[in-house]
C-alpha cells in the first residue's frame, strides 16, 4: 500500500535516538503497525461495515450497528453502557471486546481572541493539542494527526518533538468529541482543518478512516467541503486523497527555489518542488475547486518581491490560491515574521499575477495555539491531575 510505504519512509529512524525512551513498541506504532492485536480495540474508530460485522458476530440484527454509530458519532457518548437502547447482552459483548476511552481534556487555554487550545491526554499518557478557532460566523477546529511530526520543517515548533507516534482513527475523531464538549450552547463547529500536530498524509490509513467517519451520513455527517487536509507535500498520497475523498487540499510550499525549500522543508529532498508542483497540476480536483498553497512569510528569507514573482510563475500551471501565513515565533526558532509592508507588497504582486492570495492572521498566539506553535509538553497545571 502506498500509504504504509510512506508512513515508513516518514518515520525517520534517525529521529528515534533523539526522542528519549523510544521503545520498540513506540517505534512500531509510529510506523503504523498494530503492536497489541489482542488488546481491546477502540470502538470509536469503527466504520458501519465493521460495526455490522461485530453485531452480527454477537448474534444481533445488523440495524444495531446504526444505533451504535449514532451513539458514537452523533451523541458523543463515552461509555458503552450509556447506549441504553442496546440489549444488555450486546453491551456486555461490546464491553468485553472494545474500549471507549473518553477524550480527556487535561487543560483548556483561552486566548483573548476567543481561540481555545485543548490539551488532549491520550490513553498512553501522551498528549496532543486541538484548537478551536472562532472567526466571524465560523468556528474552525484545528486537528492533530500524529503525536509530534517527522517532517523537520525548520520554522515549526512541533518538528522539535520529532515523531512519537501516529494517532489512531479513534484518537483523531475523539478530538471532535472533546472540542464539542468545550463549546458554548450556541456554538457549532463549522470547519475542520488538519493543521495541528503532525503530517496527516504520513498517517494515511487512519486519516482516511477518520475522514470516512466524519463525512458518512451514518457517522458525523460533516460535509467534505468543510474539511481541509494540509500536507507538507507527499505527491503519491495527495493524489490518493483526492481520488478517494472530496475534501479540500492545502499544500505547504513556503519557498520558490529548490535550495530554499530543501532548507525550510527537508521533505523537499525526497519530493522536490518541481515534482510537487507537477503532481499538483495533475491532481483530480473537483470542478471549480483549487489547491491552497500555504506560504509562511519569513523576514529576509522568502518574502522578497523576487520570491513573489517566482511564485506567480510556478503556480501558473496549477489551479491554485495562496494563503500567506504570518510566522508565529517561538523560542530559538531563529526566524522572524515579515513586516506588514512586506506581506502586503508580496500579496499585491500575487494579485497582479492573477493569483487569489489571502493573508492568514495569527490566532491564539498568546496561548501558543497558533500554527507551528503546537508542542505538547507537560503543562504545569496538568501535573497535579
Ligand atoms: N504537516 C502539515 C500540517 C501541519 S502544519 C503541513 O505541513 O501542512 C500547518 C501549517 O502551519 C503548515 O502550513 C505549516 O507550514 C504552518 N506552520 C508551521 N510552523 C509555523 C509557524 N511557526 N508559524 C506559522 N505557520 C507555521
């Protein structure tokens, strides 16, 4: 399978000695292998077909699977016993074979701009961050796909963690359940972006199952048009994602020359800019849809008028729009955000080149919840819990 090959490639063994206490099991989990096949599975993560197989194995009628899916993906229950319209024998059967770990929100930090950062504690003690971002009449949820990341982008705080492991499907969708639990009565999530920790396409099998659960009518019923998967640029899996789903794709570009992209996003050594853009021009896009190219504006590094002119040329063969991202600084990054005037001059050149280009203002910066600031480490307030 393409994706598992990629997952393996993305788990860079050179990282394992930099991550303290990387065990064989953790390394295997990072490669996406199931290390505990006898362990109870997470029930939240099963598709309708798998739920049907399960209820039939329990000697029940297939329609029970839809009831379970409703409890899991619409009602967000966190115990099998709460599914009170199921026969007691079926609940016992499920309790013996599955777990339903509640998403534990260890802390919630609130930004002055309304952004909320949830530190979600996983069953094995690791933590990920999930961010709720209200803006106008939208509330966007920024989801993580891995604990840490192996992509080593030079300007990203998560990269400093290295890759600890892939999230399971259940852990990916549990972030939505956790976020819903933190919303006010009048708040509804409207958009979902995979721009939190990790490289979603390096965890493709679990991402793809999560997208299925999120979008299926028997699942969460979210329109795929409201979901965006952001990637550092893994062409074979990008094509697969667009062939298999109708979600939106965002590609993190950040540079207009091979040399600079090698430095900013080392995956460029494996999938060079030229190859990436060629692949983007051949993607099976929906009618009228475009690929969003993300471009973090770094002062004196990639923000000159010459960069903007090159970007216009590079993107000419692609159905593209550009999202200029204000760099969110973190200690020791060695980069600085571009000035407002550099940002606007850059945007103006893209507009003159007929490229739609928006500026993504930073959100939640005061609580380190902004793009590239996600770095889960023990937060002092969680230590006593
Ligand atoms: N791995 C995926 C998704 C996670 S990062 C990807 O690379 O797209 C989501 C976005 O945040 C990416 O465009 C990434 O380049 C950007 N980003 C990372 N660090 C940042 C920082 N410090 N400031 C602003 N944006 C950053």
